[in-house]
């Protein structure tokens, strides 16, 4: 199973969050089986609490 994982960035719309997670999922699939690709919130941006 491959997974794309990302964090919500405060103020971001749901479409942007899903697009980023979807891109990471495809990246994980391209890298092979049983992979996880993650992207954490960028420094300087507020995360949801």
C-alpha cells in the first residue's frame, strides 16, 4: 500500500490540501510498492490546532 501524507496549512482550502496529498500518493506509487511520501507544513505558516 502506498500513501501520500501532508499537513493542513492554516487558511488553506480543502482542494489545495487534497491536491498536495494526491500528488504525494502518485509520487509514492512511482517510487515502488509500500511507500509513504510526506510533506510537512512549511516553517513560518500557522498549522491548525
